[in-house]
């Protein structure tokens, strides 16, 4: 894959590639598998905004995993009265 004139290089951040797009949006995708989050595009924003959005999404994902572990430990799995 070659370099495109006028396009900035990708940025690595917390295991993800942040790739600027020509319309000033960003493509965010994991560097490798397994994927913690699916790839996504952002609206037009700065690099700092992309990093903040990724941090927020990672925090959301981790809190959802924590809830799932808590429910499983309490016996609230699928098919139980609390699940």
C-alpha cells in the first residue's frame, strides 16, 4: 500500500490505528485480533477528540464486561429468573 499525497500518517493509540480520512473524519480499527471493538468512523474532529471517543468506548466496553461477570457470579445467567 503506497502513501497518498496530502494525507497524514496513521496514529497508533492503545492498540488501535487511527487513520485520518480526506474529509477530516477518522477511521478507527484494531491493530490486531481479537477485536475488543469493531472498526468505526468518526465525524469530522481533531485527533484529541478521536482519542477521547476511543477511551470512552473502551471504558463502556469494560464496564459491560464487568456487569456480565457480576451477573454470572450471582447466578443471573440465561434461563435463570434474574437473567
